[in-house]
């Protein structure tokens, strides 16, 4: 009898292990390689997320997260956060897609495509324009009978028959999930050490932990011992070692609904996608640096009395008030130390799809920073106290802004911002009577490459790189503490993608103002008589010129301290002075000899043979009949296929120039195609590629020559027909898998699966 019991127990355990093994070894890899290229983050069609079993099990939802016209906010539905069990998700409007064991009744199985597509079958609609969410099998079957467009993967080759059978077998057995896995055991001591640090008891330590949490809550935290295991910093109702019970709030700076809470590192058992991946390393040096920044200087938390509510909107949504007690230098230096990550948060953000904010920035621009010792807020506590109430952010009005109040609130934030600009101009003149000099730039303390950044925008998404990449940018961002903090809180911490149209509109308007401030600081490094003409060249068009002249006139008080040999080309000369004469080689990194034409490299380039060939059509503006930049998609992967060596992978970016970017709508009417160029970057810098080009090394010279000769769209189409990988190509999935494999092998910590929702429909 005991033997029978043991046998039954053993069989049950074996069966559970087999199920867990089946999911992790067979099912999730199919999701990773064929599904999460669309079904991930918040922009997965029908909110169906396949990054792990928990998200798959919650099902799908009819509501579109990105409904930019909704007049009322909606409850958030963030995967893995806003629901703790199946019932929670049902209450939030989710429905099951895969529980029917009969495959003919299984929504998930029935929508899997079997038809091999041809060029004629490619629909005109993009992924986000074609979403149909069926919660009943009869509806789906009726729709499929009328159109094959709905089959998954959408407008792509179907999964293989082996993959289809594997999924079918799993679904017919009830679609069971795996057992939960824990964080790697060798990280236990480091995790506990950081959690102890974040959960210290003094008011001073609590305030610092809150500050760090609000800036790192989107980070994928990792440790050097396990660089591909990631964690989120969360707030838990229970002590971390007793099991994390995450407290979900709409925003990271809202009050958790618990009398006591704890900051914990929550292990992420899910597949990583590139579009949201922002790795952040925790190690002893980082901990030591944080302690030095925030606790080396003596300061105390002000006792405001029992009526003071640090989580009220007026305080929590304004970081200059909420964290006023923490020395500004500590806050600013923390942002500078991590500027690549900080800027990435507003580029990638909490939303995955950033069109409303991202279309307020140029296609490519360099970013530099005022050093702490030259920052007005660091220099003067009095200035900080005068400025903080003027730095009101749209988030103070929450996610539900009445449409009738939008105009008045816009006037209010504009008035406050203009008051701050004048206050800042006066303070800058007082602190810099001869004007800004090169030594007012943050130099990365002689080693930190966070001191120089470049942002490339591709339609409604963007990427941040260290160093000056691409040719001389049209505009430039110069950030000080006040601007960096407002970027984080306006676009990340305070922003609610589930908010109503007025909340989203005010956020976008304020981002417009931040951009102009950042550009204005840069102009203050140039000769006074060159500032307005240069800004005018960025803002063309009668309405835009009037807007800039009457609503946002230059505050032009600080003289120009830097002497220029050729003042009319001061922008170029400034970049070369800062790059070569002020910053150390360790800070500026590898010079972008591949893309620089306007800027003159002063170092010998070490370009590969492929780069030397491709360089001939890079950074060339359209001129006369030379129009090839106008025909390329926003961003592509160019794969140089070699016979006896690994493929070379490049990101090919089209920089679409604008007459101005001052308005939310009608962007296509404000383009400046004669200024378009292409940028080529070795490696992976597109998370939403529009196209794959595969060029055999032997044909690279021919490819280059044909690009240079493109005059009309038909000539580009001929090039694409030979070298581009169509959505319906037999090799599509092979090339996609190859790209992901190279990315994972060459940079495993940065790796995330590439998104295909923007891949060209032609």
C-alpha cells in the first residue's frame, strides 16, 4: 500500500514537473520567437501579452490602452501589476482566450494562421489599425470565413506545422502553466543587502529611498553575477523576505494603500522585449556612490507637522517640493550619473508607444549637461525656493482633467513657465556675468560617458545612445537639474497613459516647453547675434514664427563668453571645442567617423571594409536629383552577409527633418524633405524596425552604387525587391531569428526581442 502511495506521489510530482518543463521548453519559446514581437507591453493587440504564462492566462481585453480621445480616465491594466489573480483581471474586462480543450472551440488556436501569404494578401492597415478582439468562437469563425487578414501572426508567414501541433497539444490538455521559479540563489545576499538599504527607518533615509524608487521604478535591475536576470524595484505590503505583495498605484509617486510598506526587488520571470528594456546595474560601487551622494552632506527632513501630506497632489507631483530637503547637488548628480537611463525613461517611458510625447522632439539631437557647480539651483537655495512653485507640472491635476478646464490650465502652466524662464535668466546672468564657458559643461568627472548623449527619433519611438552619434544635429538639448527633473516627472512619473485626453494634451504641451528651454540653454553658449537666427531656422512657418515671437520670445540676457573663429558656424565650432578640447577621450568614447561629415574628425578612423563602402551615402542631404534618403523607411536593419565570418548588423536610420515641431497635429505638413539624411550605426538601435535589408558582402559595392543613383520611388522599390525581406518572404522568420540571436549573443544584458508592429506593409 505504501509502495502504491509513493508511486502515485512520484507520478504526480513527475507530471507537474513535465508540465512545467513543457511550457518553458516548448511553449514560451514559440511565444518569444513568433508572438511577443507584437503581443508584449501595453501595445499588444487586444492587450494580449505573451511575455510569460501569467500574462497569457489573464487573457485579452476589448479596450485600447492608447485611446487618445477618451474624455474620462480608465482603470490601469498593466500586466503583472494591476491584477493579482484571474478574478481581478475579469473585473478589469479581460476574457479567456485559450481554456477550451476542444481545439475547434479554442480562440487562441483557431486564430493561428495556416495560409501561406503572398504579396497580394498583405493588408493596407498597420497592426494598430487592424485590431479586432473576439471573445466568442462563433464571432471569430465568421470573421475568418470572410477574411484571412485576421490570422496570426498578423500579415506574416504562419508558424510552422510543428509549432502549431505543439501549441495544439498543450491547449488541448488545458494550457497548464509552469511552476514559479525564484531568483538565482547566488543573488540572495545582494538582494537582501539592497532591500535593507531601501527600508531603513529614519525620515531622512525614507525620503532618499522614495526619491530613488520614483526614478528607478521602470528599471530592469540586474546584478553582475547574473546579468540576464532582472528585477523591478516595487513597494510591497509585506516584508520582502516574507513574499512580495506589490502595492499597485496609478503613478509611482502616489500613496500606497497600506499603513506600512517596504521597497523590494521583485524577480521578473518573463521574456524581455527591447522596446521597454532599460537595464540598470546594482553592485557595491553603485551602492557606495548612492550613499556618498545622499548622506555625506549633513541635512535633515523638515518637520511640517501632522497636517502635512507628502503624497498630496500639490506636493507629490512637484519633485522640487517633495524632495526639497535633499540637497539639490545630490539629486542632480544622481541624475547625471545615470543620464542615459534617465533620458531613456522618457523615450521608452511607461507606455511602450510614445507618439504624443515623442513627436515633440527632433529626429536626431545631441544632449549635454550643465555641471552641478554651475547649476543655479545647486548654487542658491534661495533661487530653488523661488523657482519651485513656478515649476508646476500638469500632473498636479491628475488623470481626469475636465475638457472645459484645459485652456485655463494651459494658460496657467505657460504663465508659470514664463515666470521661471525670466527668473532663471536673471539668476544665470548673476552667476555668470560674462556668460557660459566650456568649463560650465559637465565633463563626466573625467571618465563617465553619460556626459554625452544622442537621441534618434523614429516616428513614434526613439533610442538614446552614449556619445555624439550621427552628423552634426540640427538642434541640441542642454539640460540642467530643473529640466532633467521635469522631464522625468512630466513624461514618466506623473504621466498616466490611462488618463483622459486633457491630461495627455497638457503633458504634451509641457514637453514642448521643456524642449524649447533645453534649446535655449544651448543657444546661450553661442554668440548673442547668432542665437535668434539659429532658433528661427528651427521654427519655420508663419504660425510657428508668430508663436515663437509673441508667446516664447528668447530670453537673451547672458553674453557669449566663448570666442569663435567663425561665429556664423558657431554651432559646429562649439561641438568640436567641447568634444576635442574640453572632454577627455574616456568620456567622449569612439568618434563616429562613419557618420560625421559636417564635423571634422581629428582621429584616425578604424572603419571596417563594409563601413568604408557604406559611408559614401551616409549623412548626405538630398540635392537636385539625389533623393535617395527620402525613400528609405524610418529605421531598418542592414545585415551584411559574409561567407566565412559572422554577419555584420547595422541600424540604418532615416532622419526626417521638419520645418518645425511646434504642433501636436499635422506633422506631415511640416516636413522638410530636402534636409533628410541617413545615419548608419553598427549594432542594434531600433526596437521597432520597419525593414530588414540582407546584402551579401560581394554585392555591397553594388548596393551602395544603386542607393546613390535612386531618383524616384520605382528605383527604390527595385532595390528593395532584391535586398529587402518582405513580410511574406519564405526567409522572413529565419532573418528575424538570426537578428535576435546575434543581438542576444553580442549583448546579452541589453538584449530584448525586436518588435514587428511597424514592419512595412508592402
